[in-house]
């Protein structure tokens, strides 16, 4: 992890396309601005974690649905015999 000290209005560059600017400091809260191309998604960590959790739940649900459909299909084939 790279740790940098910055003052208000100072910037950090990540590659050529991403700029982070220190906007304000109030007590233990720091406000930063992120400039990035529209195709780069920028999230707070807790929002990113929630999205990941939702995606994992959706994949599990899709998997359960596929198993159920396969079971119904197999049962249907058996009943047609």
C-alpha cells in the first residue's frame, strides 16, 4: 500500500486517466474528489461489498433455479415413458 500525505487541493494521479483531489478536512472526515473516465466505476468500499454480495446471491439463485428446472425436466421425461 502506498501512503501519501496531501494538503487541501493537492492531487494524486493514478495512471494517466484517474485523479484524486483532497477537497476538505473536518476533524476525522476527509472529502476527496475522484476524476475518472465514465467506464471506470468508482464506489465506496461498503457499497462495492454490498454489490458483490448481491451478485453472489443472484448467482446462487440462478444456480438453484437451474437445478429445479433440470429436476422438473428429468421428472417429465420419466413420466412420459
